[in-house]
């Protein structure tokens, strides 16, 4: 008997869940295959979603009609907006989640989708004929067929766990590794390599003296990730805690370096430079007398804590003894040690911007196997892969996002254009258009695109149009309303900004960094009326968006003009138009790189490392431009 679907998703991590939800949401009969259905959307590392640039990705996923933001809000035990002291382009939402409830919420989400089917098993082999994948074979001998297959298996391919000299095969601690797929894809011509990541030990909170820690509370706010107003943060809100290592801690760690797999040659693969292990920290920053560690609660009803900043693959007794030198951890008990894991990844240069393989037709890849690290980066790839897998199955124009449209667009373009030489992590600095790609305007950028595609719901679209209308009303009022000194000077004094002597437009006042619309609600009747007309649950969101538009109007306009100018080069298609090796006026490196990547556009060609502006000019001349 043949079991047929439109889309098969292999792996139910953060990429796989978003991929399955997107494909099914667009109408594809979708089969999600996972080794263990009790581990769906498992938070393998820290129990948190968002952060610098990552929070922007979560907002984008939500704006597209994805679920990471919704599930995070429903299971959040703390919410913070990072970088508030900087400009709004840098503001980044982050939430601690209840680890167990996060996975349960995702499972419930998928279980209620009529076109998502689940199968617990391990995929052992792709069914490939003539460079085209048509299905998979599993460990239990099942064969499943589909028009599109998405591979999202995270760290499970030939996964190897390290704790000191102990090596255990696994995709996560106490979970089976997956074998066979890497070797098959390699034989088909797909380039592969090995990467390494790690996770800290987990602490029993009952053994911590919290009086010797520094409390870090969440924001006292109703802010959240999802743009849907009926989504709430309803769980008990908890604090994180801060402690510092000391000289004695470092000395014990230093003495154990000879037993560290990172330093004795046991681990050969590439690790994440931006999330170093504690061993790497004491070697790289040998002059530092202490390092800050964060105790993050794993849930509202558990004693388990995650020790952020103490990723390690040292022997368990060294990890524990070192931590016991920290006063708060004098009587420390742990649930399990930190460990490092090595796993296979595939060169993302062999993917298109839709995340379909250039080597095997109908095969899409998303998540950590593309050389990335992080739940958010994986989920962002997952939703794009799911959308395009559906389009691949039923026809239609490929769905991609530009670098001026989304951090997800920056992420995917970086992967397929530049490749990776270490686990890729998203930063705001990777985006050229940070003022355009703010966390507050992801719905303005993406919801209409997704609605036209058929993924974002009509309710999301209605909320977007209502928000746009309210925003236009506020900005129009501010631009046209003239304010008298007697109306506003008392408030300006209280905000420690200069008084006005003459009547002026309200826009001029609100461009001051010290003044926001909310500060003037009681001074100006028009503002209070506008604010009263907003839904209570969306009032903060819309007013914050209005403040940003008013204060940064000039910067936003200028950056948009720059993006529009660059986008002209994105419209010049060059894929398969040149035999680069025959163009002698190109540099040798450019010929090699352009042949390998075969870029879609002139703009993408210009972002390839090793392709110079003069090489681009050569191509433009050949195109008659």
C-alpha cells in the first residue's frame, strides 16, 4: 500500500513544526515524521525565545501566520524588551518559556490542524530517482511518498555527545542519533561537514542560595510576541538570577582543560564563536577575573534551572566542583551535566532562496542542518521551506523575502550566497536596513504578502488594515495640530525638555527624544480621543508604532530610498545566463564563486565573497547595462 501526501516533513523541532504548519495551512496534506512525538518542539538548550535580532525573526514568523510567537506568549514566564536604551531598530523582544508547556502547546497546535498527520519513526532513506526525491523509507519499513520533502533534523544526523572523555551517540542527551541520510545525500553530490554546539548543566533550584544572587525581573508590561490581540501571557511570571564566577572557579576549570574534548583533540568540528563554552572563555579572555552567569527558570512548577553562560563539555565532576566555588552554589545539586554535541550539516550554498536543494529536486532543507544555530533561525527557515514546499507541490511563484523585507530574508540570503564557516547566528549587524526591519513593524512588512499567499488569516489581515488606519489618523493629527505654550509647557518641564515660546506643530514637539504621545494624552484632547478609540489590548502596540514613525520619519525615508535603489539590481536576473568560466575579464576567484553559486540576480552576485565591484561591472556591460 502506498501512503501518499503532498508534503513530508522529517523532524519536529522548531523548523519542522513551522514547516508542517505552513504547508498544511496553505492546504497541503502534510506528514510530520519524528523519532519521539513526546519531544515535539523540544527546547534543546535554554528555555527562551527571542533576543537580539532573534526577537525580530519571531515577530516576522508571527506576521506571516506562523506559530512560534503564539506558543511563546501562551507559555511565557518572563518577557523583556532588550536594548530599550538604544534606538528602536535595536529593540528586541525576549521571553523565558515553560519548557514542558512550550512543547505541549506546539503539540496541541499541530493536533488541531486538519491537514497535519504525524508518524513516530526514524527516516532511514530517501526515495530518489534521477535526481528527484519522491518519498522516504523508515526504520519500521514504511514507505511514504510526497511531492515535496523537507529535511529538518537539527543535530541528529550522526550526532555524537561529549562529556569529558565519554562519548555517546545521540541527537540530544538520552535520544537516538539518526544514521544513513548524510551518506545517501553525499553520494548524490550534496556537500556535507561537521559542526559542534553545546549546552550547560541543569541545576536543582533547591540547592541554590538565592539570597546570594542578583534578581533580574521581567518587564512590568503586557507586551508580547504575537500581533493577535486575543493571545495572552497567563502563566506565573518568574525572575532570572545572576551570579559571577571567580578566580577559584577559573583555576579549577583551567586545571581540567587537558580533559576537555575541545582542547585535547577529541572534538574536531566547528563550534559557535558567539556562544563560547566556559572553557573557551577562560582561555580566550584569560585576563577576566569573572564571568556573569544567568540562572533561568525552566518552568513555573519545576525546580530545574538552566545556567546560561556555562556551556561545557568538561567531565561532570569538574563542572560541578568549579561551580561550587560560587557562594550561591556552595551546596549545589544538578540534574545533568553540560555536554557538547557534534553533528552533520549540509552546505547551504547548494540551496536556492526557497530552500530547495539545487542538487536534488523536490528536497527542501531547513534549520540547523543548514549550518545555523538557534530556535528562531530554524523556525524562520522552516516557515519559508513549508510555504515553498506547498508551492512546489501545487504550482505558483516561489515565495522569497528580500534583505530589505525581513531578517528572515537576510538570514536565507546570507546562507545561500555566502555559505557558513561556523554555526550561523543572526545579529542586527548582519542587516543593512535595520531601521526598516524593526520588531514593531513586522506585520506592516509581511502580513499582506502572506495573506495574498493564503497563509495569514483574514482576521490577521483585518487587524493589519485597522492598525494602518489608526496609525495614519494619529500621524495626520500630529502633523496638522498646532499646540499653544500654555497647553504643554508644564508637561515639557516635567519631562526635562525645553519649553516653547510660540505656537508650533505638535510634530515638532514629538520629534524630541524625551516626549512621547502618551505623555501628552491629558494635555491635548485630540490625542486622548485617538487613544480612547484604540482597543485596550492593542493600545500600547499602536502608540509605540506611532511614536517611532514620528521620531524617525527622516531616517526611515532615507533608508527606504537606499533600499529601493539597491533593489533595482535585485530585478536584474542572471541565473543561467553566463558561462562564467569563459569570461576571462572576471577575476579567477569570481569565476569560481559565480560558477559554484550561480546567483539569481546581479545584487546577489555582488554579495558573494570574492566577487568585486569590477566583476559586477563586467557582468553589467555584458548585459548591455
